[in-house]
């Protein structure tokens, strides 16, 4: 059966449920995913003075072909983007600055150190997002940064975060789309603390100093990101969900929720609507935790589909910003980007093809039998035929054909590294 014929048959089935398939595909084209650059080099970055990875973060595996230069990393991203339908964004960390071989401390980074990234983004019609790198540094060696009792160390990281916001502003001005600059810090204690409050008071004061520098949200959007625990901070993390939720709501900042940063029984899909009641300033880092925040490549699993359902049925696709955050060095790194991003898009399409109005009506009327029946029947609807058609229309390989392109790239480029 041809792709077109399969699509037409699938389309007719969804239309019997009142789903406008063409409108769903048009909407999907407009949804950008912020693709994280650090999957391509295992969060190594390009600092002249290299620092060992730390801050509760670990990358496992030694698959050959890791990017070791900015040019290699951009080339790998280009390869991945050719296999992902639509136009997207790239998410950078401060350690991806290009300083012409000069050592530049993190509190001294400037927009000029990211000029090559901006010119590249212009060439490929991409937006850029940003993150201060508040880990893997001698001034974060004891696991404390913005909440550190040493004022000098706190000030260093405050200056780094301010510099990062200015870089985000530069991205927004140059590219015509606001950059999301997200602050995540590893601060916490391995063992049970004797004082939980004081570090959180210091963190609040530090963040207030960071955001005291006014930057137009037309160009830069500020976000804060929580975490439950990390390696070395198993008993206490200063920037908990409750802390950042309170901070974001009282300061008018975006709350960024990472799907791996909660207890295994907590689901971000369930938190989205809880936050939406109070704010539309929400951002996501979609990952896949396996028993802990292990940042596995995103798969087309139930939680991913439920996150997408929340975004669609709550009419939040134009307000909530979607980014990815995983790092796997056990498989081809370019393939990891393609698999994860296409799965995020598949989940969004799956949600766009769901008759949410009818399901909501069943719930409001107490028709729970009908609700469950329809939700289960949809699982076997020919969603894959719609996805294949979308890929064909967007001129990217459908099905498993994209892997051949990655394998050819591995033989011609990655194998030489």
C-alpha cells in the first residue's frame, strides 16, 4: 500500500471521530522542539581549561564519533536536523563558547563568544536557547554555587548567570525569536542537612541579584529548574520543586520542569495543569528517567504521550516551551537526537489526532465507560500512517529509512574522529 493510500484510509477513520487530520498536521509543522546540543559531545563543551563533569551528572558509554570541536558538533546537528521534520531550536550551555584558544572565565563570557553559533543558526533558520553552566568547575567542587556560604563564590556564579542572560538577549535580538535562558544548579548535600532553610534563603537572594539586571522578555525569557536529587546530593537539594515553584510564581519567571527531576511516582504530565491554573509561564525538559534521573533517550512511552495530551487538550502548545534533555554515549549520538526528537513529535501528533472535546464531554457527564472505551480504542488507530505521510510531506525519511543516512554519516565522518 502506498503512503498516500494508507494516509487516506487512516484519515477517514479519524474523521469519523470528528478529528481534522489536515489541521493537526498543519499545527504540528509549527511546533518547535528545543534540541539540546550536549547529546553530541557528552556535555564536554569547548572550554580551553577543561573541567571534569560533575554536579550530579554522569554520561555512560563510549560509542565512537563524539564531537570534539564546534564545527564537528554543528555538523552532527545538521545531520540530525535533516532527518527531523519541521523547524526547531538548538539549546546551548555556556561551556560551548568559542574563545579563540583563550581561557575565559565563566563570569566573563560575552555574546561575541557565541557569534559562530548565531551565524550558523541564521543560516539554518533556527532559534537558540541558553543555559549557564553552573557545574563542572572548581568553584562548584563542593556541590554548592548560588547557595554557597562563601560570598565570593556566590558572587562568581551570580555574575555568570547575569552574563548568560545577556547572551540569551543577544540570541533573541539576532535571531528574531526570544531565547529561553534556564538556570539549573546542583546545590545540595549528600547527607541529611542540619539546616535546610539558610541555603534556600541564600539561593533566593542570589537569584534576586541575577534577575535585578533588567532584560526585555521580547529577547530573553528567564526560567528556573528544580531537581529532586543528584549524585552527591542524595539527601537534600536546595532548589527543590517547591522552592522554584514559589520563586517562579512570585517573580514572574518561567518554571521549567524536567521529567527526570522528580520522584519516580511523580509525573510531570500531572503537574502541567496544576501549574496552568496559576501561570502560563511553563517550560519542559523532556527526558526519560530509568529509576533515577538517568536521562535516557526519549521513547514513545505512555508518559510522553500523556505530556503531549496535556499540551494539546489544555491549548498550551503556543505558551509552553518544549525542550529535550538526555545524553547517551552508548549509542550513535546523532541517532539519539533523531530518535528522541521524532518521538516527541510523534507524541504531539498522537495528541493532535485525539478527539479531546468528546473525551472531556464524556468525563463531564460521568460517562466513564465510554471515556475508557474511546481512549483504549484510539491506541490501535492507524496513527503511524499519518506520521509517515507527514514525514513524506516534510521531505524527511519515513519509517526506518533515516537510519541509513546516519550510518552513512558515521562511515564518512564519525569514523574518522
